[in-house]
C-alpha cells in the first residue's frame, strides 16, 4: 500500500468497501440457501407424511359412517324378518314331537355329523322342513329376500355347547339352499365364535360374519323359549361385497395428490393379505401377503401382524421400495395405514415418493435460480463499483496532481530567486570591501597632502578620480539593489501562487470530506434498514430466522463501512492540517521577503548618500584647485567626507550580510517547501518520497549556491566587522540551525 498513489488507495478502499461486503453477503446467502434447501426438503417430506397421517383418520371416519348406515339398513331388514315371524304366529322349537334328521356340516372345516332335532314350527301351524330346492317356498326367509333382496336365515340350537344349525335360508350353494350347515360355538383356532358368544348371552350380534364361505354384514337375534333359554337364531345378512361396494367405489375414486391411492386388505383367516380394494381395482381379491420389498422384507406380513394390535384410530407409517407388478419396476413409496376391526379392514394410503421429490426438485431449482441471480447481481455491482470509484478517484486526484505540480514549480522559482539574491549580496559585499580599501588609500593620501602641500593638485586629481570610482561603485550597488527588489517581487508573487495552490488543496480535501460524510450516511441508512429487516424477521418467527441472521450480518457490515469512512475522514483532516501548516510557512516566507525589501531600501538610500558625497568631493577638489588658501578647510571637509563614507560603507556591508542571511533563509524555506511538495506528490502519486521529490539533489544542499564573502588581504577587519562576524557564524553551522527552525512538525528528513 505504501507504493500506491492516492488514486490507487481510494480505489482499493472503495472497492474493498463494496466488494468484500457483497462477497460476504453472497457467501452467507449461499450457505443459508443450502440450509433452507435442506430444511425445505425435510419439511416437504414431513408435510407429505403428515398429510397422509391426517387424511387416514378421515378415511376411517368415512368407513365408520358407512358401517353405521349399513347397520341402520340391517336393522330395517331385521324388522322385516321379525314382522314375518310375527305374521306366522311366532317360532316354536319344542311344540312338535316330530324329529328331523340332519347331516350337519361345520361351515369352517367341512366336518359332518348326523343330528336329530325337533321340528321347528310356527304359531299358525306351519312348520320348517328340510327344504333345499330354491323353488320350494320357505316361510319368513323367502319373505325377507322378496322384500329387501337380502339374506334371511333361521338357526336351531344343536346342543348345550351352543352350536347353531342352519335350518332355513335363502342362501344358495351349488344350486341348493345351504341348509344343514352349522356355526360351531368354538372356531377351529380354539377361540369362541363371536356370534355364538354374543347370542348365548342374550344379546344381538351385529357385524361382519362368515357364512358358507363368504363374508356378510349381519345381524343375529337370539330366539328363546318360554323359559328364556336360547333355542335358535334369526339372522339377516347382506354380502359384504354388495354392502361395501358403494364405499369401495368412493375410495377407489379418491386421489391423494398425483399418485396417492387407497387400498384395503383383510388381516384374518383365509382372507388375510387379500385385497378388498386394490389401487385401480385391478387386483381386487388377490393376495399380496407374501410380497417383499427391495431388501427382501415381507412388509405386508408385518403390516398384517401389527394391524390387530393397533388401537382404534392409531396410524402407522413407513417407507418402502416395492414392485407392484404393474411393469413400472420398483417404486419408492410412503405407506400409511390403520386398522378397522369391525370389518377386519387394514385401510392404507400409498403415495409414490417421486411426487414430493418433484416438489423438492422444484424448490431446489428455485434456490439455484436465486443463487445465479445473486451471483450476477454481485458481478454487476463489482463492475459498477469499479467504474464509479475509478471516475471518483480520477476527479479527486487530477486536481491534486495539478496543484502539486504548480506548487513544485513555485518552489523551484523561489529557490532560483534565493540564489540570485545570494549572488547579488556577494557582489555587494565585494564592492563594500573594495570601497573600504579605497577609503584607506584616500586616508593615506590626505595625510600626505597635509605634509606635502605642493602636491595638492596631484592629490586633488587622484582624489577626484577615486570619487568617480566611488560613484561608479554606488551606481553598481544601486543597480544590484534594483535587481534584488525585482527578485523579491518575483518571490512574493510565487509565494502568493503557492498560497492559492494550498487553498485549492484545502478545498479538494473539503470535497473529499463531504464524499466521506455521504458514505457514512449511506452506511447509517443501511444499518437502519438492516435493523428494520431484523425486526420484521423476528415478527415472522421461525420462518424469518434465517433472514434475521442475514440482516444482522448486513448491519455489522454497514457499521464496518461507517468505521472505515470515519478513518478516511480522519486522514483527510490530517491532510488539511498539513495544508494549513504549508500556508503558515508561506506567510512566514512573505514576511521575510518584506524584510528584505526594507533592507534593500536602506541600501539604496545609502548609495544615494554616496552619490551625494562624491558630488561634494568633486566640489571640494574644484575649490582646492581654485584656492590653496582654502586647502586646510578642504582637507577638513575631505576628512569629514571620508568618515561619512566609512560609516556608509560599514552600513552597506552589514546590509549585504543581512541580505545574505535572508537569502539563506529563503533558500532553506525553498528546500523545505520542495520536501513538502515531494511528500504530497508521494501521497497523491504513490512510490517512495525520494523518487517523487523534484530536484532532490539541489534541495538537499539548499540550492548549492551559498554566498561566499571574501576580502582583500590588506583590508582591515575593523572596517567590516558585521560581515566578518556573520561569515564566521555561517561557517560554524548556524545555517543548519536556521534551516531547521523552519521545519514542519512530523518532518524527519
């Protein structure tokens, strides 16, 4: 960063302020998108599972409602049967001594045995014979079939165990009435038959029951003798397939999503594992008890085994990969099921996993598109930032470059003027030394003139010649002082230009400060917006938790941008302070120039006095030639004039020395100014200070044109003590101290 110019630094800081937050935000949003995608996947899967779990109880309610409606219909049919019995005067089991021989067949295992039972009769005198021909009328049961179309059956108790023999029915098997079959009190599995158990207790049995190899929706009503003992049963029944067909049709039409379907299995007896309702009904009645999933697990058998242990309304769910045999190969499915005990139905829902996986894929595509849009936005933002900050830094650094070049040019001119002033001061000092020597010679001549009056004319002529030389020297000094004044004026103009350049720098720094303030305000507004977003995310609850984290990160980045803006503003304020110091130094240079002008005026006045004195000497010489008598008076006047010339000479030497000192100070200020310009150029353009400093060699030496002051060997130091002391002071190194007195704070060169 040290070798970067102001343009490079501003561009780097600006781009870092924009690019780094954007990249960080992009990374954070990408991470949050990944988290959100995973969370959404899990949510979609859970939602699909939950939807099935919520839908299955509704199916159970539908089946239960259908069962209730069937029971109501069965009650009506039982009413028809009871009315038919009443119409025949009621059933009598022991009123007839006639015995009927029966070949009783167990309806479960087909075992047969002979049994003789009293003939059952009605109160109107009619009796129930062993009638197998469907065309032969049978009381009561045919009436039920004729009115309702349902099954009617009369049972007679075979023994004390409670086995019930079917003695009259309109159920046909192999073209004959299915009489002679009986319901055992104990099923082949050793458990009490639920129908017999209920009716022997004097209660009606209503529900699903097996009759002659088929399942029926039934009502069994006990028939009792006068002593209240159960002697038989009156039964009405509807084939289960006929009774449940409407509800099965409705369930088969039901679609859950795109692939969800309802299926029903029986769980007990020979029907265990058989479809009561298969998807699309293509496999109704087919057994899938031995079906296995992709891992070889008999998942249907597991369902059947677990179904009987489920509580009413309890729902189970599992995932399975299974080939249903429809030619589509193995499909991943979610199966949800429950058990409806009254009808021995395992009611299930199956949905292919690809259905909710398609939704997951859609969501993932949405997140992918968001990520692409975000990346494009970031790239565009970076490009815009590069263009904007390039234009901004160019608008700042160009005026600064121009100001630095103008300031460097002014400093070079100031140093050149200082060299000229030093040279003029050297010439003036040499002239003063020569004049002092001439005065010494004039003094000797006056002593000789006192003792040698005869040589008055020659001495007067020589004195006149010296006076002319003095006049020429005075004219030369006057011209030098004029040049000095012109140089001082040029230096003053350069100082004013330098002050204007410093003011331009200060104005540019103010503009930069305004821009930094604008950046700080933008960061503040971003912080406020991020805070508002965090509040809204908090109101949104769990759904806005991810956005709250992003809003918090954006607010942190806005605070960091504001901090960077404040640090940049501090640097600009430091530059403004340095500019103000440069203005103060320039003002001090102007003050020193005014002092030089004052001294130049004094020297000019002295030279004018020299001219006047030389005129008086000429007058005295003329009077000496015209009147020897006035020689002594003329000698006194000459001595007086010599004394005045000596004073003026000493004053001119002192003035020359002061002018030399001022020129040295001016040269030192020029070197300092050049060093400041080099520092400013290094800040604006970058690189090392020694590479940016114009005229570094001459600046280090203070211009390289120090004034040297010499005197003739025969000149007495007492005639120019000020010049002698000042030269010694400069040789002792006080020039370095004077130069350092004008160094700015923080300059360690």
